[in-house]
C-alpha cells in the first residue's frame, strides 16, 4: 500500500504542539489487520486510526474506525 494519505491530529489541547497526537488514515477499504498493524508501528505514535466512510445523507456522515 503505497501513497497513503494521512493526517496528524493533536487531541485534548488548544496548543498546536500539545495534547495527544493521533495519526488518521482515510481508506476506501480496510487493509488486512497485519498490514494495518505494520503501518501503525511505522508511525511510532500513541494512536493510529484507519477511517472508512460508510455513507452519508444531508445531515450525517457515517464512518467505521479501526484503532491501533
């Protein structure tokens, strides 16, 4: 899986360099568990989330999340 887009978000802080960092990776389909575990390990962050959109309507977006 090359070319993954990712974001690093800092939770629980208003300081851009404070809080708890988490990597967020949007995916169309979840990779195999072992692949997600390997990707998460390479980021070396406390939390890595794989985020998959499952649909939306005019008011609500739905997502599935896998955390590592």
